[in-house]
C-alpha cells in the first residue's frame, strides 16, 4: 500500500514558491519510521529529514546508498570480531619478521576467521556476493581492486593490492577460500603473487 507524505521545501532549503509536494511512500516504510521514532524518542519528521539529508550526501559524493549501508554493516561485524586496522607498512614488516611457526598459526587463524565470517554472512544476509566483496575490502584495506566474476555456477575472485607481499597474499587466499567454502563454494585453483590473488570456485 502506498501513501503520501508532505515534504516542506522550506525545510529542504528549496524555493518558497513551492512550499509542499506530495511524495508517495509505502505504508510499511512509514510504519517502520514511526516505530523507530518511538523507540529513539525523536520526532518522525526530524528522523525523515536526517535520512533524506544523509542519503543525498552519499549520492552527491558519487556513492551508492545500498553499498554504503552494506559497508557499515560489514565494518560493524569486523569491529565486533575484534578487527584492528593497521597501516599496511607496519603489517608487512611484522609479517616478514614472524617465525615460521607463528606464521603458520596466522595462516590457520585466517582460515578460521574466514569460515566464521562466512557463517555470519550466510545466517544474517543470505550469502549475498556484494557483502562478500565488502568483507574482503574491509579486511584488506590496501586492496586497490576487489572483483567478483560469476559464470553460471562458477566464481572467480580477484584481489589486487600492489604492495601486498606473497606471505600476506597466501594468508588472504586462505581467508577468502574459507569464507567462500562456508557459503557452499569449492576452490578449484588459485594464483598468489606479489600484489595479486586470483581464486576460482565451483558450486
């Protein structure tokens, strides 16, 4: 069901010659707005203005609102999991100095973390591939490109991060492979080189 909401052009800072306009909005969205208004103790009009204003800022910055919301959800999950962002140069230096035994532990832990994220993603968001991309980008901040190519039941994930050493690349490959395995994808093969990871999966 659709209803209409009066939006004040004065509030939006537009011409006073057109003070109001009817904008059709689904009733269920308005009910969610009113419910949120009661829960947080703020007027629904104020919340609606904030939602419109902040949403416009995202689009005016050349971004997509759905993508921005997904990234917020993903980063919030990373924070809950104890994720800490480090400058890549510090991480690379620490990684190169790790004894082999500790590196092996890090490699295994990356697989465990990938499986955990996969299970969370499947339970909360249905294993949506756009969110998979957001998780990879959120985990490996210095990636200049993360691409997911889907062909029928097969899948290829490409991560490009020019400065990423092979040691970290192997850790990242294990993380991504374990994440996708939790979502029902089996790894076919992979390529790991300095600054480049390519993994093929089947389902």
